[in-house]
C-alpha cells in the first residue's frame, strides 16, 4: 500500500488539533517454549525472551513518532495466555510468573504487559483453575501485569462455573487493592469470544495461532471524528455515515503506516491494525460527545443505541476499505471512566448500567471500566458477566466486562486513577438476587447459530 505525502501531512494536522494519536503499538511474544519443571528456570526463560524481543520496542516507537510527527500513546507487550504453556503450575508459582512479567515490563520501559490469561469457555484444567485463583494476588503484587479470562464463546456456550470463579476473583482483587480504589480490577477483563490479536490492554493476549512474535497496532481518533461531524452540519444520517467513513479511512491508513514502520524497526512481522475508536478522559476525545454531536441531548437518550450502531458500522466499513490487515476488536469503545462524555451522562442520571448493557450489543467491546458499590454480592457480579456474555454468544461478537466493585464505596462516590484510566462514578446496581440462577453452575449450551460446520 502506497502512502501519498499529502496524506501524511493531513494526518499530522489531525494530531495537532484533533487529539489524534496511535493508541498503542503492542508487541505479541510467544512464551510456549519457556516451560520448565523448575519454576525459577521457567521465570528466567520468560524474562530473557521478553527482554530479547522487547528491549528496543519503546526506543524504536519513539523514533517513528519523531520521524512522522504522530504520537504513539502507549508501547506495550502481550504474551501467550499464561495458563497454556504453564498448565502444570500451582497458584503460588503463577504469582511468581506474574512478578517476572512485571519486572520484564519495567526493564523494557512499558506501562502494561498483558496475557496473564486463561481460555475456559468450555471447561477448566487444574492449571487454569490455579491461575484464576492466583489472579487477585498477582494483580495486587504487580503494577504492570494485566489479566483476562475468556468464559464463553458462540461455539461452546457460557461456562457459568468459570463466570462465578471470575466474580469471586474480581471481589477479592478489589479488596486486596482497596488502598488504591481497587485498581487491580481495572487490569482484569472477563471475555466472551475473545480474539487472539487484540492490541488493547487490559484484554490483550498473544493467541496460540499467532507467530513467534508480531506487532499489532491500535488506533484512536474520537476527536477527529467529533470535529468532522460538527463540521458536517445538518446533513441526513446517510450522509453523516459517509463523513464518518471518510474520516476513519484516513485514520486507519495512518495507523497502519505507523504500525508497519515500528514492526520494520524491530525486525518482526506486522500483524493487524485494530480500528477501534478508543476515548480518553481528555476533553474533545469522547465517544459520548460524538453521540451528542450526532443529535442526542445526552448519552442515554432514546436513540443512543441506534446512533452507536451507526458509528460502529461506519468505523468497520471504512477500516476494511483502508486496510487488508484489520483485526483485533475494531469498533467504538465505551469505557465509562475513560470518557468524559460518559462520566457526565452517569453523573446527570441519564446513563444507567442497563442502558450501557444495551449499547454493548452494537459496539466494542462491553461493560468497560464501570465502578459499582463495593458491597455488591459475588452472584450479582456473576449475573452481570453472564448477561454480557450472552450478548456476545448470541450475536457472535466479542463482549467483555471490566467492572470495579470499589471497596468501601457507595453510589455517588468516585474511583480516580488519573491518566488514561481516568475516574468513574460508582453506579447503581439492581439489588434483585440472582444467586439461585448462578449457583446452579454448569454451562449454558451453545446457541443454534453455533452449528455452522
């Protein structure tokens, strides 16, 4: 794909005035050859391999930033889901691995490393159960490690036993990190239909069908889309969709260019460009504000889900036209704490948990960075995860839950992490009991649409 010089200049203008950046360049590294019977040898192999591939990752990304004048917000690493190569480990050994990942991440200069993960949509091995049990302590005793667990898929249904275990892990993580507004939960994602090439943390991992090492890029640009919609004025919705598509096309082209250049610098293959619109807490960089610019009084108004569906569809269509390497999650993210428009809508009482759930049926990726009261029961959290998983399974799409039962907090309080994680108002959760359903355990069977062989 050839890039015209004028295209690059236009992208630079977007970075200067419209908050455009490359959200992440994520290096995926396979750890499948790092297992050893001795846990100390295993940890050394993990550390050495991450250092070998990742030692210049930040340096090279910064060189590309300087060359093209386009900001790369985050330089990160994802690894093979840890439970797979290290399935024989016990809980305390998994925590040692987490601390090794944390040290390696610090030594190569990145803020997060993802892949402390398990894939248990149909059942759990003993090792996977040990890893899930280790998650609270692993996240509480590290700063950079991110964890994710896939509990459902369209092909297998929903593993309710795993859903409950993850709800328990979330509650315990919240307690162990209570001194920092339960921040451990902000690094923990529960998936349905997780993808193998997602570059966005906390849910990234290096899939088992991926190569030895690869570079994936996640783009951003809500501010660019917001300005384009405002400039378009009173056009009809079909014309507005075209405006969004043209804008996303340019963003995707820039994202792939930067991703390929960083991969080339590292001497590794380029993987995919994830065309997701990822907001930040900065003013003018909000999906919520885009929805308002489309004509809604506020996020949560009737029509919100339709507007978000249109936005998401336009993002995907434009990205697919701009690149032959689209992957990851690719859509519009709606994390509450990371989006000032969403935060204000919750504060104004216009956006509820139930409306957010409806919105996740049409966007990427799910109930994301949502704070709820710290005394919310495990079964209720499990019910929220099961509901979101059902949306993913029935619609054959990726959905996820990154929820924070903020220890000691009640509705109206805030959790505040600063930076890209932002701050989240604690939202009300229905007090109706779902324990009778969740405690049945077992697996919700796969839907009819799974039979596509």
